[in-house]
């Protein structure tokens, strides 16, 4: 047991650094952007497409779909936005969260220490909140990659072992097992970005003596789908004790990811081929990190396009799953967000 804990500690420590860096970067960006993000999220949801865009932009800035979705749930509970608007924001949040995987696919490992030094200087020696917030964001961004490098140091020797190779082979042959692995990891860590980072690290490890990935894209995609299912637990927890419409909004996130995962599992082979087609060419072990990032983006964009015309259907589904009276939307946007908007009259919005 002691040997196992010692052997796994760098992996767990690397994941802790990654999550801490992710939270620090989110906090720095939130401070830099200010509470106006809350106003944008609340005010730009009268149109469905604007709601999707607001959710995507807010998540891309905060680097946390959970934060955006929890805001949408709390806005729904307070009556700031209606259920259809909350669903649109959730769709957008799923697109915005793919930016993290795209960032991690860049090879900046050799510059990570320079990034950390630059962030440290701005954070500790900079003057003024904007400079310090920028420093926190840059420093935390560097910590993300330090965490990834630490995890990769564990993955490399682990991948050469017969037990791991056999397990990854089973995941590739049995996609449902991959979904269960991804969902379980994300439920434990409570961060799909962290588990996708681990997935990218594992997949970027080669079979000894070859340039082939230990799991391949066909094995990585089911785990990725499981990550998307597991991340819905956070929004469900956020809705506990809230209004019925808040619970419905959180449940819409689960239905969105679960239904999408089932569809893409059915068309797994064609989906893998499309991802490979739109991704860079080269030895598999060198391009699979970008392929996973592209698969994550394509899944969420395509899933949103599929559901966007059917927001009414989604609304009926979650109202059926959480029966009860409808909640009227009566809260004034400007009043709830509490942000002074010059030369703009604050009107009450009643649905």
C-alpha cells in the first residue's frame, strides 16, 4: 500500500497543481473582468443565440463551465432569467469549456518556467489591482502546465507496463468501459478539464518502440464522453435546495451531455474519422492531444446545433422529470446584478 501511495503521489500532486492553477486562473480572470460578466450573462439572454454566445464567452473567460452553469442556475432560482434562457446559457457553457483542452494541446512545456516567472513578477511586484490580477492569471496558467508535466512523468513509465496496456486495449474495444472510466474520474475530481488533461497526457504516451498512442483516438473519445457526463454532477449539486426551475436547468445540463454521449457513441467510428480529418497530420503520439481537444470541441458544438432548435423539447423533458408549477420571471436584471449602467434605464422583465 505504501509503495502504491508513493508511486501515485506525483500523479495526484500534478492533478492538484492543475486544479489549483485552473481555479487561480479563473479567479484572476474573474477579478480582471469584474462583475460585468454577471450583467452580460443576465442581460444578453433574451435571444437564444445570444444566450448561447453569452454562456460560451463567460466560460471561456472564467475557464470554468461549472461556474457559468452555477450562475445560470442561481439566476433561474432568483427569477432573473427563465428556464429557456438558462438552457441556452448551459449549451454555450459546454462550448466555452472546450477552450481549456485547446490551450492544453499547445506545446509550451519548455517555456512554462518563463511563464511562471513573468506571472510571479506581475503578481508580487506589480502595482494596481489590474496588474496583479493579470499576474495571477499568468502564474496560474503556468501552474496548469507544471501539473501536466508532473502527471506525464508518472504516465510514461506506467504506460510501458502490461497491466496498463491491457486496460487501455479494453477501453478501445469496449467504449462503454471508457465512458464509465471518464465519468467516474470526473465525478471524483469534480473537474472535467482536469480529467481531460490527464486523458491528453495518457494518450500522448507511445507504445514502447513505436509512434502509436497507447490508447488511440478511438479509445480516448469514449473516455472524453464520460468526462462530459461526469461534469454534470457539479450543476446538480448546485441546484440542491433551489427552486424547481433551477433544478430543471441543472437537469438540462445532464440531459444535454448524456443524450449527446449516447448519440456520439453510436456513431463513434465516423466521428473518430471526422476528427482525424480536421486535425493536424503526423505521428499519432504527437497529434493525439490536439485530436482530443478537437473531438471535445466538435462534440459540444455539434450537440448544441442538434439541441438548439429543440430547446422547447428540452424544456418539456425537464418539466416532466421535475413536475410542478412554473416560475415567473420578475426580477429586474440591473437590480439583481447590482451593476450601475450609465444612461440605461433598469426595467423589470416579466415573462
